C-alpha cells in the first residue's frame, strides 16, 4: 500500500505540473506531464483496487 501512496503523490504532482504548463502554453512539457499523470494515476488506481478487492496474486507480506 505504501507504493500506491507514493505513486499517487507523483500523479498529483504531475497533475499540478500539467495545469502549470498548460497555463504558460508549453505543450511539449504538458504532453510529458499528461503521460506521467496517466501512467502513475492508472498504476495507483489499479494497485489500490488490487489491495482492496484482492486480485488473486500476491497478498502482500
């Protein structure tokens, strides 16, 4: 669960970065910020769902 929290924080920071780069119209950086937000956000959501719903894989330690 600690990994999900860390990746969630990275996703939140990427969302702030995305908004900041869109405000100054830096589309190249906005693209990277969006990809970071999408990847880390998806990983966070799937990790939290796996922890709470029990995905059948590893049950932790």
